[in-house]
């Protein structure tokens, strides 16, 4: 486990997923309340670099510009429920 604070857990990963939702939001953080920065579309493949579970227990993956450390968490995050694989 790399980062774990304030009820969230993160670990590095290297995994390919397929988008299963028609239009899945890409967020600036691993929360549905985080700013939407882009979208990924059904049947597109994304590569996850970080796998995190937020303080609400929801699983998210970082698919780009990932930074996860004690000072900050940033990147392009997709809710794992919108992905298959």
C-alpha cells in the first residue's frame, strides 16, 4: 500500500480496462465531486496507473498525469464502475 490517509487507500497498478458506460467522466480527483476534465467513451481502452478507494469506499483508477503522494493527489481519474477488465 503506497498511500493511505484520511480514509482512502491507493496502490500503483498497470492494468488495461474497457469503458462500458456510453460517456464516462474523467475527474481531476478520485471523487464524483471533483472537477470533470474530460470524458472517455464506450468500448475505448484506458490504462490505469493507480488504483484507489476513496473515503466513501468507491473504487477509482488514474489514467493519466497521475501524482499520488503525501502532499497531493492529482491526475485524470475514472470511476472503476464505468470500466470492465
